[in-house]
């Protein structure tokens, strides 16, 4: 994980933040929300990969199952 540098956003980034920001959000809330969404998206991608690997698994056929 990278360490925040405290640098200012470029003009294009500020425009994007203004357009995507929600009412009451400050300029640091919008990137935080987007990072949470990206993290959730990555989690969902891994979930789907893992689910695909075990889709044909029948735990009822395993010894000691339920």
C-alpha cells in the first residue's frame, strides 16, 4: 500500500471529483469512496473466481459431510 504524499489533485482530477462527488462530501471523501468501491470490486472478482473453481463441488458426497 502506498503512503499518501499530500500532493494536490491535477485540474482533471478536481473536475472529476466535483462531478462525481455527493452532496456534503469534501474533496477527500470522494476518493475514499471510490477506493472502497474499487476494493469491493476486487473482492467480488476474487469471489467469482473462487466460486467458479468450486461450482461442481458436491460437499454432500464427501465423507463426514453434514
